[in-house]
């Protein structure tokens, strides 16, 4: 899908900067910033938002050494877990 830049007023950008930055980071969106109807800036991702290839994911998965204490941690969490109380009981 081609990334078509979204036009946004500078005031709206200032009020919703966190949302805009999230859309840039996680969706790879690009914005054209207007001030008084005049384009003044273009903001977008630093690098293209391309998903990793399957081989890269597999390499990352297999390059991590397992922590031998992980199973013990899971068992401790399971032992500490108690069923929720029934609020209607």
C-alpha cells in the first residue's frame, strides 16, 4: 500500500503530537503540516516501515539463550495464583 501523506494543521499537530508520533512510528504514516493553509513541513518515519523477513525473525529467535530459571519462575507464578473470588457468593 502506498503511503499518501495526511494534511494536518499546525494547531492540530500541536494538540495531538503524541497521537501523530504514534501513527508515524507504528503505522509508518507521513504528514504534511499546514500553517494558515500553506504547507510548511513534512514529517514521517526516519526509516521505511518494513517488516522483518522471516529469516531475520528466525535468527533473532534462535540466537537468544534460554534462561534456566525461567521454568522455576513460571512454577512460582502458578503456585502463587489464586482463583478470583465470586462476587455473588
